[in-house]
C-alpha cells in the first residue's frame, strides 16, 4: 500500500494539475476546463517521395481541396514516442519455449539479446500523425456562476427557494448543452475524416482509452509507452 501524500506533495500535485487544461475525457472527446471540446483523429502516413509525379500531383490537389472545404480550425501535428518492445521480446521467448530444435532456441535467444542491446543504444521512435478537431462552447458553469454573482450583489432580486431543484435543473441543462455541442463536433469530425479518406489516407477517431494513453505520453515524454491504463468512469 502506498504511503499517504505529505502536504508538500499534495501541493505539488495540485500545482501540476493546474497546468493541465483537460477536465475529463468521455465519449471519445476531450473536455477542457474552459468548456471547449476536442476530438482527435489518427491519420495513417503515406510515403510521398516514393509516389510518381502524377500521384504526387493528385495527392497535393486532394489535400488542397480538403483544406479549402473545411470552414473550421484544425490542428495538425506529429507525435513521436519511444516504442515499447516488451511484448515483442515476450513473444520471442514464448516461441522459444515451444521450439524443439536446440539450434533454433539458441538463435531466438541471440536475436532477443540483439534487439535488447540495439534498443538500449538506439531509441526506436514511432511517429503518429494526428488531426485535432475543436469546438468552442459556452460553459454552462460559467454562465451559472455569473448569474449567481448578480443575485449576490443585488439581493432584492431574490434567490430561488429550492436550491436542490435549481442545481438539478442546471445539471440537466449542462447535459443537454453538452449533447448539442457534441453533435456539432461529431459533424465536424465526420467531415474531416471524409476529407482525409478522399486523399487516400486512413483516418481513425481515437477512443477514450487511446486519448488517455496519448496525453499520458504527451506529459511524460521521457517514459516508454504506458500500457493497461485505467479509464475513469463517471
């Protein structure tokens, strides 16, 4: 069992979390603290240099058409991270255990040691191409807090008698607003994915689990790929 955090550690943790703009991740969407929504699409790469001149021209024109057809902002980025070879080495050792030939067993051992040594001396990086689709929404909580400030400064306007009913109504409105905003964001994402597909690229919307892993690697670039990360549930 891990020891309890000291007050200084709790303060450092709180300060670190303040630097992260993410409020939560759900329904394949990143919800920011300011109420904004983001969806992330992973795009397969293409070796442009190996294409013929005519193919390069077609890809370039399709990409221009894609950008001209988008009427909302996009963020295109390349994320590099270390490749985790643990599962690959584990698979080699399992293959060795079922191999009957001593010669092949020795070869598997030598190959596994070669891979380990090579990775220790040369960091193997994996590049991921991402397209981020944003949707800027008005935060219901900010509207509520602003309305509360008005009532506090002008008491003669009166307050609602049933605070619980008011809170429930606010929560219901927030859920409705989120659903409407998410629907519009989904439409943007579908348009972007269709445009990427028309170029001949494979586009995949990242799920909750993939988003958590992605941002873990963003904030922990010095570590290898994290596996079996828990997904927060409501």
